[in-house]
C-alpha cells in the first residue's frame, strides 16, 4: 500500500514537472483536457489539426512523356494553379489526363504529348470537382443509368456550381450531360436508426436489438474458436436477424454507418453515447448545436454534415447554451470532427433562395471560413471529405494520379463570391463550358467586370426564329 | 289527279338522269388551283375522276357532256390529309405493358364514331392505335367516310411504344423481348422434339423392314400392323405450338422478318431517346440494328427537345410531331423543333396538338406558324399528306394528286396554310362525303 502511494506520488511529480499541464483543481480547462487525454477519439486525423503545410514552391521539372498512342486520349490543362487538396498547390502547374483518369500532375509548365487536347487555363484555378453529399434533382434516382434525364437543366446547373459527383440516396453518381454512360461510381447506403428521447419505446427496442445482436456476434466469435477444435460445431442461429436486427448487425459489424439528423446537442449526446457504447460509426446531419460540446462528437468518432448558414434560434428557457453559431464548423473541426458541408436546400432552385441551395455550394463553405474554419479545411469539406464519407475517395475528391479526371477550372479562388466555374470536366471530358452553355456566360465574360454580354448569348445562339 | 301525273313524270326523269350519271361515273372538279403535292400548282386546273380514281389532271381539258361537274373556281384542290396516329372516340380501357396484339377493331362502335370531325378537318384516312403505354397495340388505317363499306385500308401498320418513365421503359422492353425470346425457344424446342420423333419413327421403320427381310414372309403381316400403328402416331407435318399473340409482332422483329412492323416510339422528354437506345441495346438480338429512328414527340410542352434535334437529323429520323412552339426550360424563349427538323432533312409528319376534333381543326393554323419559322411550304403540306401516306405504306394510293391514285381529295377556300382557311368539301374515292354547304 505504501509502495503504491509512493509510486503514485512519483508519477504525479513526474507529470507536473515534465508536462506543462496547468494544475487548477476543478478547473474547466483541466478537466476537459484530461478527459480528452484519457479518452482520445478513436478516429482522429491529426493532420487536420495543423494548418495545411505551405505549398512548396516547386521546381519546374521536365518529365519525359511517351509519345501518345493513337488510341489514348490525352487532355492537358496548362497555366493554371492546381489545387490538389490532398497534395498541395502548384502555381502554373500542368495537369495531364489520359483516358479519363489523371495521369500526371506536374508542378510546372510542360508540353503535353502529341495530339493531346490542350486547355490553356492561364490565370485560372483547377480544383477537384466538388462532391455534394446529398442532392435532389441533379441526377436520376437509384441507378442513374436507367433513370436520369440526360438533358436535365439541373445537371448543367449543378456542373455550373462546380459539382461533379453527388449521392442520390442510394448511389454516388457523376453529373454528366447528354449521356447515360459511366454515371454511377458506387452504391452507398447509410443505416437510419431512431434513438430519439421522444420515443422511449423505440429507444428500448433499439437498445435491446443492439444487445441481442452483440451477443450474437460474440457467439459467432466463440463458434469460430470452437470450429478450430471441433469442425462440426453448430453455428449460432441467425434466422431471426431481420428488420431492425439486420440494420443493427450491419452497424455493429462496421458494414454501414448510421446517418442521423439531429439538431440539438441533447440528441447528439444521446446518439453519441449509444455509438460509443456499442462501437458503431455515426454521421450527424444538421448538428447545428454541435459547437456546444464538440468533444462529444469527437469522442464518438462521429462525422458531421453541416450547413454553416443554417440558423436555429437559441432556446431562452434553457439554462445552458443553445441555438446555432457561426463558429460551429470551426469548433467541430478543432475537436477533430471530420466535416462535410452542404447547403440547407439540396436541390437547385432558381426562384430566389438567396443562394442557399446547391447552386452555391462553395459559398456555404465560405461562410464556415467566415466563422473561423481554415480555408483549406472548408475546401476539403466540399471535396475529399464527402468523397471519404461516401466511400468514393479512391475515385474522386482530390487531384491525385490515378483518380478520375473530374475537376473544375474556376476564374478565381473557389471560395470567393466572385468566382464562377469556367469549365467542368467529368471523366476527362468537358461537361460544362461557361461560354457555351450560356446560363452564366453573360456574367463577367472572361473575368471582365464591365464587358457586355456576348452576342451569341444562349438561346440567341439557337438562331433567330424569324430568319430561320 | 293532275299533280299526281306530274310527280310521276318528274320521278321518271329524275331516275333516268341519275342512271345516266352513274353509267358514266366521270366526275370533273374545276378548281381555282390544284396543288398536286408533287411540286406543281395548276391554276386554274381540272381533275377528272373515273371509278373513284384520278385519271387526268390538267387545264382546260375536254370534258364529256354527261360528266358530273363540281364547280369550285374560287377554291383550292389538294390531296386529302392523312392522320398518322390517333385514338379518338375509342371505347375500352387503356392498354399497358406488352399487348402487341391489341387493335382498335373491338374498341369502337362504328356508328357512334365522330367521322364528321375528321372530314371537316380534311382527314380522309387515319391510323388508329389503342390508347395506352408500353407496347400498347398495333395501328390500323381506316377511311373516315361515315358509311364506308371497306373501312379498313390496312392492318398491322406499326407498333407503337409509348414511353412514360425510363424505369418502366426498361422493364417493359425486357419483359417484351424476353417473352418473345421464350416463344421462339418454345417453337424451336417443339420442332427439335418433332424432328427427333420423326427420326425415331424412320429408324423404327427401317428396323422393321430389316426384320421383315430376315424373318421372311412369316411375320410380314405382323410387321405391317406395327408400321400402321406407328404411322398413326404423329402428324405428317410439323405443327408449331401456338405463340402468345401479344408477343408475335416482337418475335417477327427478333427474327428480322420482312413483315415485321416498325416501332414508333413516343417520348415525352428528350432524354428518353437515349434511354430507348440503351434499353434496345440491352436486347442482344437487336445489337447490330440501327438505332430506333421513328419517334413521336410532344408538341407544345416544355422540354429541351432542341438538345436532340441534331441527333434526330443524323439518324434521318421520321418524326411525328405536333406543330408548336417548344419553350426552352425556365425561359420564355421558343425553339421551333418541327421547323428545325424539317430544315435538317428529317421526314416530319404533323399531328394535331390535341387528339380531338378541335385539335384537328386547328392543325393547319399551327402548321402555318412553323412555315413562318423556317419550314418550307412544300414540307409543311407534305407533313400532312404525302409524308404520312408514304410512312403508312399508302404512298401509291393517296397523299398526292397523281394519275392512278385514289380520288381522296379536299377543296379549301384558300391555301392550306392561309389564315382562317376552311375545308369546303371532302371527297373519298371521288364521292363527296362531307360538304360545308350541307351544314
């Protein structure tokens, strides 16, 4: 006993001397930092906590490019600033695509292979195509190859907003105009659970299901052990696993994540506690009050899909913080919660939502920057993070060699309110050209503030009806 | 008493005169101008009709004294209009799914059909299809005369495929062609079985012969008996098992028979065109076929049909389309799809904007609008006469005013494309079946 006390004192002395921890008994910051130290989030991306490393000024390097095979289709984007999102930024870089995939990213001007299609994007910026976590009307439902209207104006509007991929509720799908090929990237579904405190019966049922399935999974493990000794051991019965049990099993085995829409911190606490207890992955949509205690989400390993411009009024009846905050994104990010940003309205509306829909996805992210979120993180929250959450980060979401050639070329910084998409490429093909499409071609043509709209502004281009 | 006598004489006279006319069966129409539809306009012009057929077209022709003469010097004569798709006045429910055998023949009550409205609008023939979606039947072409003896001109003209949603399209196409494939296999199997049986029977007969030869006369009688019983077993010729009639036209398409009906595909959005291609290419037998090229497009509805105009032109498609302005989505801009298609070289067939009497009446007015926006006058008139007639396989009978063709004609109080133009007389096989003066 005495020995124990001695060891503990020695340890305490060591901690006080060698760490800079402020020791204020009962102090707020101490208890929080200790609780965090004791209970680190299971999934945390340390990299995200630091500011992105400054892009190394690259040495212009010359790479030998093998002469193009006649069958290969090359696309070269020259002169633009390449924002790879996951691999730094290259001023005056060159992006070379081959057969719809990114083939080379060169941090300097190089000549492309012979016969390549060359886009001179001097003064422009290249970003990976934006990924809208949710959408309605931009692509067909279900299997888009069989349901999409390939000439839907909403698809073009989505591309004009820089979106090249989105989740339609069951599949991650690309935005392609006038074609029905290569639309679906991958199926994706989340599990929905109801653990609201307004539904006590549902809560107890869910907990019971969790317990039962957990017991079943343990039985399976035991069975696997038994089988090593006795090959004829009987497997535990799993015929009862239907409905809610099947949902719970896919959650507990990590096959799917729970997608929960909850606004209030109280609900987020409940769900987070459940996720921690049973060890499943959880994604919060809305989460307007997440800023109040972001550590809760962080410790549960949760991701958040938020709309920084969403407003929830504070509840004056409560003796604690409530309501939305402009700092929501920043505080969640500071706690290590992976962030995805989408606007409140996930369609495209042309009747005056004041930009709070998918036609202004970058502005939604820019609003989070206004609240303190680093710009790089805001860009990640509309590119690589939704791609990760949707399980397609190996195909889209950043400019990396081998990924799909889905990218946008903008006439300015992505998060600036002045910036418009000049070209959008999907699978290495132009899907949107601001000058051709004519939805926005009369707004600052060539970046010029005072230029008049072009003569052949669409739909005048379709011809003078009287001249024929 | 005297009055009665006079009436007798009058009656006799009248009888004699009709007999005389009937005997000659020559009718001459003297029109202000004759639009032949072959690029010629004769004004003034005359058309001579014998036995319900056009025998002579010209100017200041010598006319037999006893010919019946229709004086229409202030009117225009042209070929009767042909309606290439309608479901007006049909009774019974809509067809959905795969029902290629459905026709309109059991869907109308002839006496209650409003033939007058067809004739008033100048239509002398119409292709009727049952209303519905999917493969909803086959088209039948009929005369529109109120009391026609041979109303049906042609059966099994085309197969309409009406696309409502892309999901149901894929379902319907796979259901239809999978079904047709099964029918083909069923027949094939039956034939194989029959062949097998035949061969077995042959072998048995040969063996019996051998035995006969070996055993000699002793068992001859028995062998003969056996032969007889075998002969009675199977039919002499192969009889195919009956196919599902709803699928027979599709079987013809899969087997590429010359009698296979063309598919006429109605789409309500431009994207459906690509979906139709995708759905058809999923049928492996149709892989090497040309993409579908006969479409029915909606006329006045919103829809970005300008997106597929180039594609339709490239396919040299036949397009049935109501003349009307398409509004570009979310704009007030109009794009004149029929005019653009016609200028690009597609065969354009005009349909009424609404499948009703008023729709048919208003059709020439809307067509004139397309002429204003770039469709040539010739193409516009052809889109209601020769183009549908040729598409429906009646090009040798109607559609233009030519010697030898049937005298299905209309007289108008002006050119078809003049504002406010009206049909004055409609003739089918040289008989005036509708006359505005009678009304």
